[in-house]
C-alpha cells in the first residue's frame, strides 16, 4: 500500500517562510480579506442586524439600483430583480472572486493541504469559511478556488456552507432577532452538516481524504468528463514554477502578479457567468412567485402528510434561491411577524442561507453533479428536520412564555396622569385680542359672473422685536408664546396611531384676524386644548368636549361647514366617533354637534374639505385609518377602512357615499384638479401598500379611478404619508409632491433616537436619565410579538403591560385570534376595540385586484415629485429637483418660508421611539430649477421628530411661522425672524360659494412683471388642519400690481392695485 511521508512540522514552516512567493501571496490574501471585512462585509452585516425586520427588501435583494415601477410588466420586473440582486451581491461576489484567486495562488504553494481524517478536513473548512462572512453565492467562487488549489473536498464544501451560516454576526443576528430556539436550531443544524454531514456525504458520493492517488484519480475522471470549454479555461491557469527559480523579491512580485492575474481570469471565467445566470433564475422565481399567495396557501394544510409536503416544497424553493447574506434571517423575522407558522419559517430560513442554484452549478462543474445534488438534497432535508424541531420546541417552550407575558395583564390597571381639561365654564382672565383693523382697499375691480366683489386691506405688518438670527427662524417652546400642552408620555404613544398622529389645526375661530390653534393631547389623557390668539400670544380657552374629553383625537380641522363664516371643528377620535362641533360665537360645545356615521373605521385618518359637487358648500372626504402597520399581517386592506364622501346637504346634514376601490390605511388626502378638466379630483394616500387612489371627478357626484395605463400619473409612493400641490417655478402650473419613508441611506436602524436628549432647550433634565427614559419607552414595541413576545424582559410595570397589550393586538391581526383581547381591558377600553378591529375582515385578494384594476401604484424608498409636461401628463422630476430622500416623511408642504418669491418645501420627519431620526427637511427653492437642503442654517433642524405642524403668521409680523406638535416635549414654535423679503397675503370671504373660497386659485402680478399662483386648499399634508389663506413671498418686490381670483365656480375677478407688501388683502364676494 502506498503511503505519503509527511515531513516534520519544523521543516515545513522553515521551507514555507523561505519561499518569497508564499509570503507575498499570504500578504495579498490577508490584505484583501481585512479590507473587505473592515470596510464592507462586517459593517454591512452590522447594518442588517440593526434594521432587523424593518429591512426594505426588493425581490431577493436588499439594495435597489433600479426602481420596481408598479404594473411595469413581467420582463421589466425580472430585469429589475436581476440587476438589484447583482448590485446587492457585487461587493461580496467581488471579494469571493478575488479571494478565490488568492486561495488558488496561495494553496498552490503548500504541499500539505489536508489531513488523513475527513472530519478534520471538514473542521479546517469551517475554520476557513466562518470568518469570511459572505453569502453562499459569494463563497462559491472561493470554494472553487480552494478546490482548484487541491484542498480536500471536505474542506472545500465545509467552507462553502460555513461562510454564510456560521459567521459571528449572522449568528448574533439570529439570536438577537429570532426566538432563541429557532436561532439555536439553525446553528446546531449548520454545525452538524459542516462538521459531520459533509464528511459522510463525500464518503458516500465521492473520493476524499488525504490519499493523493485517489485524489489524482478523481481529478482525472473529472477532467475527462469536462467539455472543451472547461479544458480551455483550465489552460488559463499558470504552470508551476520551482521555488529555486524565484530567488529575489522582485522576481517573487512578478511571479505573484502573473500567477494571481491568470488565476483571477480563470476564476472569473468559470464563476461569473454562472453567477449572472443564477441571479436571473432567482429573479424569475421571485417575480413569478407571489409570497402573499403562498402565505395564504400554506395556511390551509391540516393533515400531517400535507404539512410535510408543504415543508418539502418550501425547502426546495429556499435551497434554490440565490439570496444575499443575512437575507434568510431577516426574511424569517418578517414572515414570523406576518404570522407564518414557525415550522414553515424555520424550514425556509435554513434552506435559504446554506445553498443555492449558483452553488449547485459551481460544485457540479468543479467537483461532480452527484455531490452537488447530494448536498442540495441533504440540506433541503435537514431544513425540513429543523422545521419539525422548531415546531415542537414552539409548542412546549416558547408559547408558554408568551402566554405568561399576556397573563401579566390579569388584574392590571393602567395608571393615567391626573390632568383634566380646563373646565367648560372656566372664565379666562385675559383680554380679547383687538381685531385687525381692515380698511377699504378701493381697487379697480373687473368681475365676471354672479355676485358683487369688494376688498379690504390690513395695515402694513411690522417685524416684531426678536433676537437676531442670520437667516430664518428662532426656536421657542410653546409655553413661551402661551401654548402649554404637557406631553404626559407614559408609554401608550409607542403604539400606532399614537406614535405619529399628533393632531393639530389652525383657524380663526373668533374671526378677529388672528390665527388660533388647537392641539390634541397625549392618549394617556385624551381630548384637545384650544388656544385663542390674543395679539400674537396665545391663551387657553375652554372647550366643552363632553364624554369625548378623555378620548384620543386622531385628526381635527377648523372649517366652515354651515356657511356662517365661523370655522367649525371636525374631530375624529380613534376607535370612537367623528363629530362636527359647531362654532357658535367662537365657542364649541359637545351638545351642539353632528355625528358623522363612518362605519367601522378606526377614525378619519385624513379628512379633506372641498366643494366636490358645485353646490356652494364644503363636502368632506373621509379617508379612513383603522390599524396601520401593527397587526396588519402584510395585508393592510381592512374593509373597515373603506373611504367615503360625506355630501353636505345643508342644515347640518350629511349623506355618506362609499368610494369604490380597495381600502387602505389612509394617511393623507388631497383635493385638486389633477386632470385639469375644471373639476376637483381626490387623491388618497395609503400606508404600507400600493393602494393609493386618484378619483377623477366626472360630475354629478360620480368619480372614476385613474388608471396607470392612461399615462396621467406614472406612479405615486408605497408608504404614502403626505400629498401636496404647489407651483414651484412660477409658471402658473402646479406640481404634485408625494412623501413617504424616504431615508437618505438604505438602512433603517431599529433603535431609539436620543438626539433630543442632548438638546438643552428640549430636555431640561439629565441627559443620562433622558437616554434611559427613551430606551424604556421603546421597549414595548421592541419586545412585543404575536407569538414570541419578550415582555418579561421589561422591568417597568407600565411598559411591560403595554408590551403585552401590543402583543395581543398583533396576535389578533396576524392569526385572527381575539382570545387575548379581553385581557387588555386594564389598559383601557380603546385597547379592547383596537384588538378586536385588528382581526376584522380584509379585502379579498387585494394585491391581485390592484393589478387587475390597473391602479396607478407606487414606488418605494424615495419621495415622488411630479411635474406636468406639455401634453398634460405628469413626469417624475424628483431626483432632478433634489427632493427624493428627506427622511421618514410626514406632513410635507409647499411654502415660501424664506419669502424670496419661490415656494420651498418643508418636510416634517422622524420617528421618536424606534426609527432613525432625520432632522426636519427644509428644501430651499433655487428659482424653480432645483432644491437644496438648508434646515440647519435656517434654524429648523433638531432631534425631535415631527409629524404635524401648522403654518401661520401667528404674530402678524409679515412672515410665515411654524408651530409643531411634539409627543415628548411641549409644542415647538419656529418664529420666522429673518425672511429674505416681504410677503403678501390673500384671504377670501365668499357668500356665493363656500365661505372660505376653498378651491379658488389666486394669481398675483408683481411690479417687475412676475407672477405667482396659489390655491386655497383645506386638504393634503398629514394630521394637520389648514388655515385657508394664500401666502406669497415677494423677495425684493414692494408692490403688487394686480390680483386675479378664479373662484371655485369658475367666475373670475381681477383687482388692480397697487397693493403694498406685508399686507393682507381680504376679497369678499357677496350675493
């Protein structure tokens, strides 16, 4: 029998170190590995760990270089998924190819490349593969290089599987994001296959070990089976050169350059084409394959044999797809959150991460198809075994912990702050504001149509004394101007809708010319506070809310719904009623109200007001919201959220009409003439779906859903939170802005924001205590889960109970199980209603219906700015204009904040508790050509998230101020103290149409010949009632030559001045 004599270890080391080629090859290998690990792989893995289940995945990719346009066709979707997969994997694949060439170069110089014991060879492969930190696709070229360098088969195959499954960050991610038993089963399964399974597999299916003759024979057999292309590729590899011929460092460097270069060409030639093919095949699968249909289908099997067949099908699917590293873990988190049974999620997770069609092709061509098929089959089988094991562990260990967490609510009563509203009969010890002293403007007036027109003008507004600022705004807290709203944050506000619906509204409730403000209170206390503007300083005044005083006000608006010139108050309370409180002499009373029957909707998520039927009064668009993302089971189409129009029939009566279309969780609604036919259309923006709807007004109270195929609108957004329209280039044509989750970076960190803690004005206490308090508040959402809650990790009783309550709501939404809903009664009756509503009926096959109905659809990851072309179609100009990624966008408005004559965009952004907070975005308009972010210089950037804000010149000093609601602090006021120029204001009083002139368009002509357009609107934005007034920044202009009004009924009025800058013109149309 032939045996190999192995030299002593000392002689081997000496000989290796004396070989200059090996030293340089080792240094090159170390440099490439360290650079990749420190600059790309481990930082990227760390980002994936932080984003967890909030990862935005496209097809089989994390990153997006091409956008997936809605309803764009099968071939385009396959192409996009293929390119995005290649983009996601290019760094890892590049490293894989480079490292494979290094391995082929380095190990070709080492005579001993394995051990006699096959299990030792497998352990060596695990040691090589574990620190690489690349996906199985990227590890395939490395395995190819190891094999071509003569490493033992066990080593090659173990390294291939160990890299994506055993590296420290993926393992850490598994234990951090998944239930412990699932992470442990995944780890043990991977270790068992790498250390034990691979040697057994190679023993049964192929030659192995440290027997050179057997290895050579196997290589010869493989060479005989290869086609001519493979043999030609092998010819690329350099011939061996004796170490004695390389007797200097320059010669060693030259040898390394030549050998590494030819090895690199060889690896590229044999792996990259297969990589591209694998990506395309995977893209075809995920494009044709509907995850939601599959999720619904796998919920059906009941018999054990059908469950087993389903698991085998899932394992086959997972073992084929070529996904990036950590995709398996993050997808499992998402699927479990969406209610997938753990046996299926575990099977898919294990199969996805350990092998792929690309690995199969590489192993098949480089080693043997028999071994490649054996690996694929055995790993798929092991995935099924892991799924079964996880299912049993689920039943006997984890669910008991979850039940105990829900059981914590037994006998629990939430202690709410004692903070009653001002008594309804309280006497306010503050003088009323002196009404603005308007005088007759006496302009020359040209008017067509019914009614007579007159005009009043205010005195010139003067800048108030204020601390000097270089540009823009001074920041104040609400109490400094009289708006005192205690936050009362006790933890309820980590749950939707409380975490973002900070409702507020502006309106002149006393008709004295000063804009008043109402702000909703924290859900822990409920109700709202009303502040009367007394000459630039606010005073709280009583409001009689009756039994609704402790209910959470989700949305509100001041708008005149009965034509008496006094704005009435619409307020929609979560899981309760929507009421109109009628304004009587500037006061509101629950006794004098009208109830709007809004079905089973949780609340009006985005009310809008406009005269939709040309009858001269304001109708109400009820864009509804019920559940949001908590418990929607990736199926956010609750029938309860069906949108409506409430037609104003006069005398305080409204007739409800359901709008056709697929319901969604509506966060914004806009009324504007989108198709330019003279009738107001409706746009409704829905969260976490592509169900945004544009209703084209066809007259006679009928609407038609806009279709993508019409070409009017190319697409909107996928997580829509705000719509607005405005003329940004002064061409008298309005552009459309749709805002959503649009982070400047691709990663979203699932960590609390601490930025405001370091802001001494917002946080007057200890920075450390603020950090801890913020962390504690974030824990309920972090540890809540429909099946695997970890609420017992929370020490604070209130937050632990909140965690249990959220878990019960999630369970109701994910698996339609309301058995836990009664347990949450101690948190408040609204939690019981919320829990039950989470399990309510969904629109059947909504995503398929959206496609069949040719919805406009939406794109993700960036906002959308649409501009009309010469053919009356909207074109995407978002990235050209620089408006694409402001952050986690909420209320987004066109407004000329610096008053230079060009409308800017202000985006409220951020998530307080469990998202990366990005400062509010102020996009300054560069004369209609582009926008630049300038919030820091203008004093508009801070660490407190913003979802809602009121725009109003509250101190009447001639510039637009901002009043922000805040869930953790007092309201925040940005007082505009250094605008670039003056301003001009126009307000309408219409006795022919709706009183505030909503829907009218106003064009001004300045002294230099410039024109500007504004529309009086009470719609759009997010959770903010709008004061109906037109604001024009003037820059250096000091006179307005004329004002043209196109009233809602089409009648036109032209008023010729001149009118002074820094004044307000009130235009009245009387019958």
